[in-house]
C-alpha cells in the first residue's frame, strides 16, 4: 500500500518548521556565552578586586567582596582565561570551553607571591588555663568602668589586696594592675556588632579654585604622603557603590602610586623634579608637576626602631575586615624586624592595657603569640590607650632611632577623651617627645575617616586605609621604610608665580593642607613628614597670560590704583619658582631649597609616563567628586591617558587602577567607549 504524498501546503509548513528549529539551534551555538566563578587564595579566602579577563579580547571583570566574577558577551569557542591580583602569582587557564547561550564555571586559586609568616602554635611563657582562671594579664591605666560589678573588682585590684591567681576577669577581660610581665592577652568576645546603618565620617572638602596671580602670587601648603583615600575609594568601587565625594582626596589618590624620580644628591635628603605639559581636561591650560623623591635607606643604614602598636580591640572591631585583618597584617610585619628593633603592644577597649611589653624583634614567637591572642569586646577608651602607648614609647625611647606609635582602629572612640579636639590636643602634646604616629584605618559602617586623618596630621605621622590583606602587605612589607623612617619633618612648599606668564592657577587637591603664606617661614608651624623612599607629587593647573580659561576665575573688579605688574627683569619663560622648607627629624630649624620652573612648549612634547599617569588619576578623582573643574573629563579620556602612560607597572597597581575606572564607568553609566583590551 503506497503512502499518499502530502499535499503541497502541508509539506511546505512542515519543512518551514524544521528549518526554524534548525535555525534556532544554530543561533544558540553562536549566541554569546558567559563566564563566571570565584577567585580565592590557597586557604579558600575570597580575593576581592582581582582581575579576570579573556586573553586577547576586551572581555574582563573585577571580583566582588565574595571573590565572584561574571564576564558576559563572550564569543563561543575555546578561550584562555587569566586571573591576577597584586601580591599573588597570576594563573592562566587555557582552553576554557565557552558554549553559546550558556554559562561556563571556572574558579581560580591564587598563590601569594611573597611567603607570609607561617602560623605558629601559641606557646605562652605560662600555660594557658580556662578564662575564669587566666593568670596572664594586661596592665590597667584608667578608663571608665562598664558596670558596678567591674568597678568593685577594679577597686580591689587597685588596692592590690586580691591574689593575682584568683582575680576574676573584668568586663573586657582585663585584670591587674601588676608588676609581673604579661605573657599573653585574652578578652571575652561578644557577638559580632551589626551597626545596621552607615555612620562613616568624612570632612567636607571645598575644592581649590583658580586664584589670580595679580592679587595672590603665592601658594603655600604642607606636603601629604597619606594614601588612605585611594584604598578607601577602591573599597567602595569593588563593593559595587560610588564613594562619597568628600571621601575623595585628590592628593592621596595621586600619591598612592610610586613614581620614578631621581635619587637625591648632596646635602638634602630628597630631590625635586618639575615637568610642564598640556592639561588633559583643559587643553589650553598648562599642567605643572612638582615631584619630591625621598632618599632610600639601605638595610645596613636603617636606624633601630621602637614600635608601639596601639590596637583597638573594642566591640566595633569584631568584624572580619577589622581586628582579624589587623592581626594578619601585623604578622607580615614581624618577619621584617631584626635585633635592632623592639615591639610593644597596647590594647584598648573599656580600658587600656599592655598586651606585650617591649620585646626584641628577634623574639618572633612571643610577638606572634601576643598578636594571635587579641580578641574584640567592649567599648572604646581611645584616649587612655593613646596615653599609655606614648608612655611606653617614651620609656623605651631610642636616641637617633625611629620611635613610633602605630594605631590600628576604625576610629570609633566613645569612652574617655573622645572628642576630636581633645584627642588632637593630646597628640600635639605627645609629639614633642620625638615619638611619631602612624594611623591605620580598618573597616566599614562606622569608619571615622575625618578623625583618623586629623590625628595622623597632628602626630607628625601618616595615615593609611587597609581594605584587604594585600594593602596590609603593601604598607608593612613593600613600603616599610617609608612608613616607619622619617627623613624630614615639617615639609612645606611655597610656589611663587610669574605674572608675566601666568594669569591664574589652581592647586589640584591638598585642600586640608593649605597654609598661610607667612607660615612658610615660621618654624613653629607644623607640616607634613617625608619618609625614606617616599615620593610626593603635586599638580598645578595654570592659565597662561593671554589665554581665556573656560573655567571662571573668581576675583574682584579691576583695581584702579593697584595694578601689579611683573618686574621688568622677570625672566621670560619662567612660570614659577618652587621653594621648599624642611627640618631634620631631630631638629627645630628649617632649611630652604628653591628652584625656578620654565615652560618650553613644543608640538612634539609628550608627557612622561609618570606625569601622564598622575594626570589620569587626578582626572579620575575629579570625576568621582563631580568637580566643577573637571572640564572635558570622561571615563574614556581617563582610560586613554592611563593606558598610554601605564609604564612598566612592576607591581600591577596601575593595571588595577584601570580596572577601577572601568568599574566606575559601569556604576555611574559614564561609558562612552568600548572597554578595550586588557593587557
């Protein structure tokens, strides 16, 4: 029996359906695919802000706080996938299969490129016993009591009538005082703090505007080597949010990066380098770069150190990115110490206590034990802790050495001397002893940036924000010398502009470092400190005479009688003269350096890589702040400048900056170009 042929209309419909199915299947194989996964270290901890990209293409992504990444729009086929992060060895996975319309999972485990101090088993000088029978103790110095029960115990302790072996723990785990040397430290740890809302504090920044040279020929400011703002901005962007405008301090953004400047020669401990070029965001303007390079100390010339770590162990520090990160960061520093160095650890919560007496740097096990035993709990007696830390530093003062208190905190002081004014006065008084201060900021939510920056400035010190372990490594390992060893203090810069060449000028950043012109010659006025090997960069945007700036220059009406003009003998081509004053770390009288800056404009002139990259960072900072002076700035122009002047980038920090700009583009919607290929 023969099968009847289908009538033409039905056959056409069936064949059409089959064709559609085949077309759909074919299109699925050519649809873009997605790649996702996690980047973690060998211990399984997530790595935030790691770079993951498809080699040879424009596809890339940054990991979030969980270490997760997602790359969409990948052409199907076999690709090579690379993951990298500063301080870790990059991992390349070849032949990852991308299927159209599907998600391919690829995880990475990165290995640290620098061996961290291995974990040690706690072996205290005396055996550890249950908490209700702890015999090791921290010395008490004042502070408010948290309960009537703890107050009665404190009165017994102060009278010295209760046997040490039977003393119960106070509210925060402290017992004492005692003349015995403590061997370790424990605290009762409460549940983690959940703030539930953001109370971060930032000082308002009123941007520097253009100043007419005719009425304001001098610009005076203190140098700044703080780097906290950049790391804090990175924290916001990698966690998927835009930073507050006042969290963006342009000078700290620029000075986060190192620049290749010549070593100083002669009697002064630093060199001064200047460069002039076109302003990227305002091409008719000129941009002046002033670079300072501090003398690098070699190992055999490093002075001995007397370091007192002041650790906030209050309840607000009981979060993964606070006290645990403090401890892991400090462990990396321990391996950098030698027999010339001594370390003490002071802790504060409801009270301040001595967790580790002055100990030689060679006794690493003892120092590591003290670090490992730190636990969080209680309120925050910051003032009492600072007083005790400075007292310990003075008692162990090293002549012609480095004497420094290193404060690690989220800045949440709420017991004792807690107002910013009180703490600043306390720090100002203590700095006269020759003990300098470094402030390390940690955490989110209740982070007190304004307070910590103020303390560091007044304490002849510097200020860092540590958002992850690699930043801790950068501060304590890579930049150890500059962090700890001051080669010049009270460093001030004064620039005099030539009215024959410059109509007006604007200092980029340094708003909270401004000084009165008469302060430059006053040696009693405090200013910034320069550490060994540190670089400092300052940028001036200037409007040449005869150029009408596209940014308004505020001023007064033209003067009828007072119309200052350039001196007849003013050298043509000289834009300005840079003057710098500084004091030796142990001195009180300043020394003066000055140098003129000329502008030789050429059509073939190209900014150096360092100058161009610093300009890109400044432009990005203005975009983050939505500055009224950003001119033609855009995410596209920042990326173009940063890529063109990335340079050697041995540590990968400039590549990380490029990724942050792209993250900002996504968050802000300021994406005016294709993302480009990540090298």
